[in-house]
C-alpha cells in the first residue's frame, strides 16, 4: 500500500510539472510570431530605404554627369581664357611698342627745332620737284602717325573689352563649379545618411532575428522537456499498474488465507462444541467460536482493503513549489567601454559593407553615442598603439595580462594616452567621434588574441 501511494504521488507530480512546459512552448510560439511580424515590418522598411537610396544614387550619378559636363565646359572656357590671355598679352606688347615709338617721335620734335611741316619742306626745297617730293614724304609721315594713334586707341579699347570678357567667363565658371559642388556634397551626404539608416535597420533586423532564434531554441528545449516528462509519465503509469496488480494479488492471497483459516477455526470450534460434555468444555467451545468470529471479521476487512487498492483517491499527494533560479553573474573581469550604456548598432560577424572599404566581416561591435562621449578602458593594461589610421581614425590598442588586446576606434581627436603608458580599468582614453572610414559617430570596440589578428566576439566578455 505504501509503495502504491508513492507511485501515485509521483505520477501526479509528473502531470503538474508537464503542464507549465506545454504552456511555455505555446508562449514561445507567440513570441516567435511577434518577432516574425517585427522582422517583416523592418524588411519592408529596409526595401523602402533601399529604393530611396537607389533614387539618390541615380540623382548623384546625374549630378556627377552634370559636374563632368561643367568640368568640360570649364576646361573649354579656361582654354578660351588662355587664348584671350595670350591675345591680351600680344595687344599689350603692341601697345607698349607704339607707346615707345610715339614717345621717341615726341622727343625728336622737342629736340629738333626744324619741325617737319609741309611749309618747311617747300621753303627749304631748291626746286619745284624737290618741294613736291618733300611735301609727299611729310604727308606720308603725318598720315602714318595719325594711323598709329588711331590703331593704338582701337587696340586699347579691344584690350579692355577682352579683359572684361575674361573676367566674366571666370566668374561664370567659378559660380557653376561652386553650385554643382555644393549640390554634389549635399547628395553624397544624403546618400551616406541613407546608408546609415539602412545599416541601423539591418542591425535591428539582426537583433530581432537573434531574439527569434533564441525563442525558437527555448521552444525546442521546452518541447524536449515536455516529451521527456510525458515519457517519464508513461513509464510511471506502467510501474503504477504493475504495483497495483501486485498489491491486488497479494491482498487477495492474504484474504483467501485468512478466510480459509477462519473457516477452519469455525469448523474446529463447531466440532468441539458438539463434542463437549461438560460445562467447561462448552465454555471452551464458545471461546473458540468467538475467536473464529474475530478471524472472520479480520478476513472481511482484508478483503475490503484488497478491493480499495485501485482507488487513487486514497493516496496522499505532496505539493510541489519549485524555486526560481538566479542568473549567473559575469565574472570575466571586463568592464563597459562606455558609461552611458551599450547600444549595439552593428554586431560582430558578417554584415553588408557600409562604405565599400570596410569588408563584409565586422571584427568588432559598434556602439551608439554622441560626439565627445568619454571612452573608457575596458580592462587595465599597457597601451601599445595610440595614433591615427586612415580606416580606424584616431584609435588606441591596449594589451591585457590575460593575452587579449582591446581596440577603441574612430575617436573625435588624438587619444589622451600614449604608447607604452599603463592604464587602469575605467580610465578615459578619448572621446567618441567619426574619424577614419566611418559613416557616423560611434565607438568600434574590438578584442583579439594578437595585434590586428585573431579577432573574437567581445559580447561574451562584456556580458551582453
């Protein structure tokens, strides 16, 4: 009977423990469905953002084509400007020569008192023929001087016109170049902002997918525990049935033996009573009859007990109250590189290249923050590098006593520590920025087993 009650209690405990497992599996199904909805919504947003990015890329390409045309026009205008400059220089040379010639003629007139005039030429001639020749020569000289002055005036006016035209062309070229460069810079910045938005959406999708995978794994574990509980329940039922059959057979055997013993005692008492001749014998016979009656009653009680073996309500069931476990604390010895909390924008591992120069394998974790936010040493150690790199920007590498190296990249200015310096955990190394190959303000935090090699996922070390 004791064994039977123990089996029944264990069976009911199995039912109690199996119930929450089933409920937990259903709960995981609901959580997985919610994650699927979020992922689907984020993927639609990503498609929209990608479409916007494609339009921006088309617009950027058009602007770049315009810039190319303007640059061609600029080159042509600069060629024309060069030609104008050469022409201007040629006119300036001619004007200077004429100026020099006119100055020399003026000096000659001032120093030579015999001024060249038609009247002088006639008066000084010895004959009419000589007078005619001198008159023609003097007229020719005067006409040449007049033509020279007129050409000088025209060339100076042409020079002023060309200089104004050259200045106007240069102004137009500079205005077009500045306008298109401004538009190009704005579109490129818009494209980069769109890529940052897409990266954030992809990071959210990755986060939601990771949560979904976690719930899926938990659901599988819950289902596994449920199957194990059902299997244990089935085995318990078999043991219970076997124990019940065994107890039933034992009770029936004991009842039969008791009934046979009672019947035998009753027969013997009756025989003794019939054969008694004296009062003493009669009294002994009555005593024997009472004993037989008692044994009969005991046999009936045993028979009743044998019939109640299969009644589970006769068994006591212990109550269960499992206690809740407490999660294990992170004992890696690593601290957070930021005091504002860690918001992951790009996790460790494969990803879409955000700039075209970073590659598809992300060797660290990107954390969000604002420009100038203090960056702290995640663990004490020795600074082995603190400088600028075209890709990492302003960065610091620290070597730790456990063989790891930690990386802090894209600082807004030169690090506040230097190579060879000992730093303690939590010491400020610099401020968050976006220097180097970066699309926005963030901290790239990495951990490796060698200098620029053997990168590992920092998340477990940081407890995230």
